[in-house]
C-alpha cells in the first residue's frame, strides 16, 4: 500500500486485525493517541451506545419535566388553546421517544444477559457498528477498529454494501451535519448505516493492518505474562486455545477478512510481530514506527506531536521499569516468605519426629522387656560361660566349639547325652533329696544341743 501523502488532511480510518495476544489493543491505543482517532472495539461500542441511550433518556426526561412544570404555571384561555394542543402533542412525542429509548436499552441489556457468552447476536452488532462508525466523532477524527470484523461474513455485512458500490455511481457526499440532529446524530430522514451514500460511504476504512504470529509464539507469550495480568481475562489456557482455534477457523485460506478487503481494493498491511530469524518478539515501538511510516503525519491539531509522543514513550518506559521492579520485589518477598514458612515447617516437623522417635523407643523398650528377661534367665548365663571358654582356649573352629559347649551345658539338653538315663536322673534326684533331709536333721540336732 502506498504511503499516505502528507498533504492529505484526512482522518485516519483503520481496521486492526490479528490473532489473540498479538498486541492489537496496545497498538490500537498507541495509534489513537498519536493520530487523535477514536478507539473502537465491540465492547467499547456497545458500552458507548448504551451510555448514549441512557444520556438521551435523561435529557428527554428533563425536557418532559420542564414542559410539565411550564404547563402547570400557564393559565389556559381560548387564545392559547391551539398552543396548548401543540405542547400536548410534543409531550406525547417526547414520552414515546423515551419509551423507545428505554426499550432499546432493555433489549440490548437483556439480550446480553440471556446469552450464554454474554454477547449480542452478530446481526445486532453489525447494525450497531454501522451506526457507530457513521457518528460525527468517527467521521471527523477517524477511528481505529480493534479486532472486528473477525469473519468474512461479518466484514461483508458491515462493509459489503459500500464496498460493492462503484465510486462513480455512489450518491454525492453530503457534508457532515446535514440531515442530522444535534451532535451529528441521524435526523428523521437519515439512518446512518442503513443507507448508501451520505455518511455510510464514509464508514469504509482507508487501511487494514494485520498482525501475524504463530500459535506457538502466541501461547508462549501468554505463558510469560505475570499471573496478575492473566487473572480475570481470556488469556487462561482454555480460553486462549479456544480463541486461537476460532481465529484459525475464521482465517482459513478461502474464508478470511483480509480477502474481503483485498477484493475491495483496500490491500492489507501485513506486519509480523516477531523476528523470523531469532523468534524473539518485536518491540511495540518498532511495530508502531513501521505503520507510522505508512500512515504519515497526523492532521495538525489532532492527536499529539512527535515530541509529545517521545516524552510519553519515555514515561511509559520508566513506568514499565518501575512495574517490573515492583514485581521483582514482590516476587522476592513471596519467595522469602515461602522459604521462611518452609523452614518453620521443617523445624516443627523435626521436633515432632524426635518426639515420635522417643515415644517409639519407649514402646519398643516396653515390648522387648519380656524378651530381655527371657534371655537374661535362660540364655545369657550359659552363653556367657561358653564365650569365656572360647576366649581362654581359642579353638581353631570357635563356632563349632561354642555350639558343642552350649549343647553339653544346656540344662534342658542333657537328655541328648549318651550317658544320661531317666532312671539315673531319678536316683540322682532322690539321693539329693535324702542328703538334703539328713543335713537338715543334723543341723537341727546341733542347734538343740
């Protein structure tokens, strides 16, 4: 597309197209600030339309109240009957106008509330957008339309009737304000956006800028955004993938908004937002400078000067640095807090573990007491003697020696001795009892003597 001549005093009219997270809104706001154009998105258009309707209701209501108060103070006679009749007709018309405005507000708000995605139908958005682009502010100061239309059908419904017209056959342009009410609003005989000619032929953009990037680049870009910026937006993983899929569906080779504008002799300006060699994102200033070279200087008195733009950029850069520094400090505080909490938890966990180990040792000691008593009574006496013998004799095979010693000295294992008999054991036991009895009797006799 050819660069706009610097002598052409014409407001900038631009459609900004591109995938989600490509930086359309940031670039659009920068362009609007530089050229003094009016920023438009579907959301801002609906919000401003509703606000204008509410403001119209307020003005008409005040107007009606003024008429009613005036009627109360006016005395009626035969000469004023015709005047009173006219005023009554005006009051009826005002009330009807208020009701009509309120009905429009009700329709728009209720339609959005009842919708699953809280949006208006395409046909309603197109009709509102046609009227909005024909408003005085968009015609005199220009506009930057951010992210709309998204699909070929939307572009055809919004601009198609005008784009298909032969400029030589178009109705002669009427200066703005002709056939319009106060503030450039459509008059009784003119519905902006519904008629060809007049303001409608002027809603066509002069430029279309398309920002391009791969899905991988855009997803990675969103992943690097701070969590605070993502919260409450459509940049979470689910919505980002959904919006990318929707954009790719609308942007197929045979069905794209760019094809519509190309056929309408408005050849899109394609701008890649990343360096194809390094894969790194291009700075917003670089992209803006690229389109600025094409658009040329703004109309004197519109927007801001180059010096003011440079000063704003400097302030924005300083603000960005302050925000980054604030985020860094906040991140450090969070990390330090998390580290402190971790250390405190580890300290409490260590104390708890030590207490558990002490309790476990007590439980094990209590549980092992019967076993220790058993070993001390039946095992250790004989085993200790065997070990002492092993230490004294130092046999070549100490294990076999100890085993044989324990086998022989085991009080319960004498039955395995070849010289042992049950009869001999009985006689030995009887003998020991008789000897003990004789000894006891002898002791008692000695005591008596």
